[in-house]
C-alpha cells in the first residue's frame, strides 16, 4: 500500500467515525423527542381526566336542576289564546 492510498484510507476512516458520531447524536435526539411527546400527551390526558372528575358532580347537579325546572314549567299550561 502506497502512502497516497494509506492517506485516503485514514481520511475515509475519520469521515466514517465523524458520521457515526453525528448519527448517534441524531438518534439520541429522536429518542429524547419521542419520550418528551409521550410525557406531554400523558400530562394532557391526565389533566383532562382530572378536570372531568372534578367538574362531573357539578354538571350532574346542573342537569338534575335543569330537569326539575323543565318539569315544573311543563306543569303550567298556557291559555288557549296564546
């Protein structure tokens, strides 16, 4: 192997090591991004569920009151002229 070929081979090896380092960084960034997205959606779902559990008794009470009011209004009849 002559010195020119050896120099080209060493350059190819150094480029390949540099590419490997860059690709590992990209892969690590992708994994971190995926973990962050999963955490983000878990937090959003948990907050939504918590809000539902917190507000649900108020909504059911409101629906019960609405049913009672509509039942009371339906008991009254309007005169035939209206």
